[in-house]
């Protein structure tokens, strides 16, 4: 049997926390609870977790700040934000702070469990040894993308990418010349499809272009296909 996954649920509403924790435990997960941001940070410092479920509005340190601090650490921990803040702006902010998913309250317990399961499955696939992966190292167009170490070199110099920026670039580079819609990118890179998240694709691509393009206003690697979406330049696009 696979090892038990350890989750930290950070939620200040005891009724929500109790129900959600019970459902996750029924699925076989080991669940720790934290009722405020300071307790969450203490728990995170004390043991490694396979996934964090974070409320945004918390006593003490809020969920977004916890997310930011966790993303500053070298070890990647999957994060799902569960929040009553339902505006598109709030969702985009949460995702751009490094969350892998964003679920709005009130929610169906089965949906949260399904999102947790899907995200853990995705992370497990990404963490397989390099020998088991396809395209473990991709080289081309001045880039060297290493899937095992999750590092990128541009003209021999290391690039500082967020986890999501790396996932997006790696996905593009594995499919040079192929066009993807924003919803396809959400499904393939973020792991789910939701109309309300399309703008975060644009934001990530713009930030990625700022890091890998000589002139982000005239991108040569990640190209816009007007009326369709985006693609990573193939040999024909770069005149190779």
C-alpha cells in the first residue's frame, strides 16, 4: 500500500474544520488541524506535509502570507486555498501567490476531497525519478529545462521561476509548435478547468515572458496565436 499522505487543514471555523477533516480521514489521509495562522506556521515548521488546505481569513497570519512563506521554501508543498472570498480578483491573487487550487465556500465536501486527490496524484507524477519521466531534460532555443531538479538555465544562466511558471514552461517546451487554448492550459498545467481562472494563465505567461524573452513585447519563444491561445515556438517559428 502507498504511504499515508499527511495533510494540514488550517481553518478557524471548528464546524467546517471538523466536517472536512472527518471526510478527508475517511479517505485515508492523516489530517492535522490548525485554527490560526501562527499555529499553522508552527505545525509546518515541525513536520513535512504532503498538502496544505488554507483558509484565507485567519486569526494571526493570514492564509495568503502562509502561502507566500511556504513557496519561499526549497521543498515544494501543494497548497489548496479554501476561502469565502469568491471574486475573480481574489482567486487570481491566491493562485499567483503560489496556491495550486482555489475552492470557494460554501463547497461540497466531495469536491474538496476530489480536488485533494487530484492534486496529490499530479504532484506524485511530477516527482517520479527522472528515469521514469519523459523529457526529463529539454534543451533548445537557449533554454535548458531539467524536470528532476525543476531548474531552468537561459543561455547558461539560472532563472528564478515560481513553481507554476516552471510547470507552464516545461509543458510548453514538451509540445513545441502545438497551440493550446487557455482552458487547455488550465486543465493540463493547473490540473482543472474553470472559466474564472483564465486570466491567471495570461498573468503567468506575461511574467514568464518577462523572464525568458529578450523583448517581452515581441516574444520569440512563447507565441500568441490570435483567436486561439498560445504555443511554444517550434523550429519553423524560430527559423531553425
